[in-house]
């Protein structure tokens, strides 16, 4: 019985470790917004903050901020959260 419990617990941890950021913060794919719909001043700040990132996804946070994300040439995912006024809130 102990082995079964450990095995199930381990599989649960693997599942949680594999969840992407959108799942962790409760954002669904349907909540995503086309990059073309993000205001240009917000995109300008995003490109200045993360110049090596090709932005592919965007969404609005519950606080009303924009979060845009993409990948570096090396494949690392990066995100930046920006207020509608253009202030950087968080960089991941």
C-alpha cells in the first residue's frame, strides 16, 4: 500500500511540475488576446524590456494590466506584465 501511495504522489508531482504558467495562474487559451490587439505603447515597452523576445501571446490580468509573452532565440519563455500606462510590473 505504501508503494502505491508513493507512486501516485510522485505522478501527481510530475503532473504539477509539467503544468504551464497559464494553467498555474488560471488563464485559459480562450482568454488569450491576439498580439495585434495589444496597444502599441504597451508593445513598445515590452520590446524595450525584453528586446531578445519574439512576442507570441498576450492577455489581460484581473488587475487590468497587459501581460505579453514569447520566446527568446534560445527557446526560453519570457513574459512581461505592463500597466495600461506603460509601467513594468513584473518580468518573468
